[in-house]
């Protein structure tokens, strides 16, 4: 029954891609239903830690154990994901992917089983082309075989890259092939599409995957964080339960951002409803970074079941935001209120906003909590004194 249901859903999704485009509302609301990804993924990925060198069983188990010992599992982090370079450089005689025996002496399935025993989930990396970005076997022409292999190993998350794919044609074609193969594998697998925003993926990605990269790779500096967050604005309306814009992995804990910038990085990704996939050595993370990624208030906004991304707005008396610059004022609906974000984009600043100017609120007194500081109150406005590139995030609800 599960196979038949997944196949039917896959067929309906293919039909929706081939059908003439309808209203924006219809396009936004139709999305993949594969039983996972109802909220943005929370997890960890090996790549930003050390590239190819960290695509090993020892690193996967170290991260999984850190999820437990640091309390990350308790606040919702679930996926322990290994990126490129985990396999041998060629398939075996029957055409199957082979874990590098030096990195995975017990194989993949044994590690996945241990991670599952901790109450966590395990992810791997693949590529839609002939080779991965680092030159390992890609899945082009092997989609069904690879999906079945993943299911047999107990893989829960599949990051699917876009290197060495055809130079012409719409990338949706090769992502649809893997979506259908995963649907037929007999295991619910989170499908993380990594096509770098090619072919306006946000307009069709919701029918194909649970998340879709909407930009080039993030780098460990504030300018990259700000640029990606700003560029995600036009596609915010496409986020929703089951499918989300992916702003790329987190750089929190990697030393390139100040504490202020780490707060803003986390806050912007949460407001955008991006997956939050950590990319640091959790065994060495400093306490201030750990406090940011464990903040239950910001994680609650990320995981709000409504799944709607926040958008910039312009309070009365403020200058219109530059379309190429990170906006300072953000707001979005929550299932039980409204989130308001204030970002000191151009240096230290005191930013204030009247609730009457906030979309979804209005004149009158509202209850609010600033999630990073825990400060709360009631009133008709909020004001934050922020250091350069810092962010305040308010959850606003009806005053009792």
C-alpha cells in the first residue's frame, strides 16, 4: 500500500509539472507529499567541517554523539548527514555505489543503525550528473539502483548535487527522476535538491523535493550570509509544509562571523524557513555559538507548523530598502502569532517599529518576547539597541 500511495503521489506531481501553469496560489500550494519534511530540516552536515576528509563513519558518529551530549537532539536536531567523498571512486561489478572501506570499515548500514538507535536520522550525498563535484560516482542513469541502495542501508536524507550534469535542458528533469526513484524505494527519504537556484527551482521544486538550494554556496563571512538572505526574498512565498527554500548550510561556529553575525545568521535562516543544517565541529563548538543554535525560541519559529517564510516590510518613516541589500525589518505569520525581525545591517543602530506598521498585527497593545534575550513585555511597539550586524527577533501574540 505504501508503494502504491507513493507512486500515485509521484505521478500526480509529474502531471502538475506538465500541466499549464495556473494561479500563483495554486502553484504555491501544490507540493510534494512524501511523509517527511513538514517543517524545515534540522541537522548537521560534514562538508563545512573539513570537506572530503570528514566524509567518514568516525565523523558521523562524533556528530551523532554530540547531538545527544550537547542537548541538540533534545531541541529538535535530527539529521546527521555526510557530504561528498564517502564512496569509492568507482561502482562495483553490479553497478552499485560502494562505501570507501577506509572511511566506512563496517559499511553504511551499520553506522545508520547506530545513529537510529540514538533516536536520530542519517543522511548521505549524491549527484545528478555522471560524477559528484569531487569526482566520485554520480547517479545519472543509476537513479533507481541508487535509491534502492539508500533504502537498504537505512538512509533518511539524500542531498542531491548538480555537478557534471547536461549543459542544456532544464534541471527539473534529472531531479524528477531521482524523486520518482526515491518514491519507489519503499523508504521515506528527505530529498534535498542542490541545484544552486538553477532554472528558477523555487517555482517547481515544491513538487519534486523537500528543500531546494536557491543560491550558490555559502562562504564563512557576513557578506555571503547577508547576500543569500537578501536574494531569498522574492521566493519566500514558495515555502510551505513539505518544501522549503534552502539558503545553504550554517557557518555558525566556524570563526568567520562575530557573535552578532551568528545571531543574525540563525535568525534570518529561521525566519526564511530554511533548513538549519549545522556545519561545524560540534566537539569543539564554543558556548556562545552553542547557545545560539540551541535557542528554543528561534527554533520554535523555524519549526512553526504554518511553514510560512517572513518577508521584509517598511515601517512608516523609514527609507525603502534597497532591493540588493539585506532588509532591516522583517515580519511573518506564525500559527500562534507573528514574528518580527530587526537587523542592524549597516552598523550599530537602534531600530524601532510600531506594531501598527507590521503586517499581520495592527494598532493596539500586543504581548512580545525577544527570543535571544528572553526579554518580554506588552505595548504598541518594540525597540532594540543593536551592535553591528546583530539581530533581534520578537514573537508577538495577542495581549491577555
